[in-house]
């Protein structure tokens, strides 16, 4: 399939797909005319990239995982595990910070509600 079909199937812009290639996250084969060609495996790869990006991983971190996704070896798996562990810790820390912010906001909302209940217009 060509880039337009991959874009349609994944709902990812052509520009983003080209960016993924530039960053080493995705590799296409090329026709003699220079057109990019993709397979169903590329659809799954783009979906995985999107999931990682949605989880807050940077394209650099994802690029560290790509070699393990393409052709895994013990060494690549160990490097990928280190990256995944680092990113998991970062996400866990972000969740802790968001939970704290949510608790503070809930407390402020409760104070606000008590104030509003005392002050009828």
C-alpha cells in the first residue's frame, strides 16, 4: 500500500508518517519511482507508535524500542527493557503528580462549595 492508504487506515497524517520515517520509527520500501510502499505490518507499527506517543513517550524513546520490535535479540531486548523501565518510572511519577494535583483541586472545590452554600444570592 502507498502512504495515502496507510494514512487512511491508521488515521495518521502523511506528514506524521514521513516524520516517523525521518526519526527511524518506521521504514518503508521504495519503488523505482521513489514512492513509499507499506504492508499490514506497518499499520500495526504505526498503531504501536501512536499508543507510545499517547502514553507520553518521546520519539527518541520510541526509536530506542524499534530495533527490538523489528528483529529482537537478547541484547536489543535488554536495551529496550531499560528504556521501558525508564519510561514507566517517568509515567508513574507523572501520575503521582497528577493525583496530588487532583486531590488539591478536590479540596479547593469542597471549600468553594461550602462557601457557595453559605452565601445565597
